[in-house]
C-alpha cells in the first residue's frame, strides 16, 4: 500500500535513533553477549510462557532475597524490533542490589497490531501477578519499567483497569512505573518511516496515545529522558506530564546527563549511574 502520509524529514531525524547512532548494531551485539553471559550464571528461570505465541515469554532473574521488590522491564525497538534476550544484562545490577527482575518479551508489529501488542503486555503482567509465588517473586511488589517503545507500553499499562480484566487482580497491580525515553503521543511517528510496520490508522493512533487517556490508578511515575536525546523525546515526556499532571499522580521528570537514546539503557545497567540509583530508590 502506498504511503498516505508524507515523511517529515525533521521528524524522521528526531525519531530515527538507529541513524543517529551508527554503532547501534555493534552495541546491540555487545548487549547480547553480556546478556548471554549473565543468563549462564544467574539464578534465572527462562522462557516462562505467559501466552501461546513464540515471543510471549519472560525471563525471571532472582536476587535470592525473600519478598524483594520486582523490577519488570519492557525493551524498546519501536514495537517492531528487539528481543528480551538482548536485555538480560540489565538484570545483573538490580539483582546485586537485592531486586528481582522480570525481562518481558512480546510479539512485534506488523505480525500483530499495536492494539494486540498492548493487550499481550497486560496479559503478561496479569500472569506474572498470578504466578508470582511459583516463580519465587513478590506479587505485591511489581514495579514496571520500559525504554522507548517499552516506555509507551509502560504508560499504556497505567491506563489499565485490572479488575475489568479479572476481578481477582488488584487495582494497584503496578506499584510504580519508570519510563525511559518513551513515546506517549503517536501522531508524530506517522510522519516517519518508523510507522511503515505499525499500520496505524487515525483511531488506533488516538486510542493508543497515553496522552489522550486517563490513568486508572495513581502509581508513582518517574519520567526519564537522556540529556543527549533529540528534542522529540523531551517533547514526548513533557506532553505526558502535561496530560497526566492533573490526575493526582506523583510524577517526577528526570534527565540523565549526557545520555543518548542507547546510553540510557547502558546507564540503567550500571550500579554507579544516577539513573540506576534513582530507579532503585523509586521501587516499592
């Protein structure tokens, strides 16, 4: 199908992070190698199926401390790239700090619609809550974080009314949310090549933009952006804060100094970094 919305070169430059970081493929390979090494030595339960799809799996990394906080992580990749196996390395520093970690995989566009993808994330978190005892993690200390597209998915989770999905779920299933360089208003992406795999129409664009929605439960939220990101990601963060600041939320905006869209993930995995220490302090 021919593109209906023309490319805006300024938005393309702002949002095309792979083009802004030429060494991104090498960096992702490095992360994959770090992650494979950590999986070999971690107390981990891998490929736990929360659904029938091949990508509907999560990896659990336990810190060894009873009733520890749980840091659930959703990777980026503009809803069309990436795999949970690349991001196991993020778990190591959190485990060493006494925090359990769940790295959640999910199906990608265009094999699924973005609406279906969002629904799979809520299914994953429902499953995690219900299976927590068997997995050896805390059901009542689930904190959710996501980077880039994962930040969008984390924000969408904040609009979920859990008891409408299952009366056995608590209204406050997610205790806190940490959003890293996320995307909260989708319309600008329709003017970039990123949208080609997403097949968003007007209705889905509006329905899946967190800025247009109401928060279902006021869990505390940390809205982080890398200091070296493009202006687009600062606008996205400010739009979300502006849209949700009247909903009784405890929200904090945080800028990680000098970090671009990829650096912020590296920093998250570094126990000496400000974003790691800030994130640990934010967990419930």
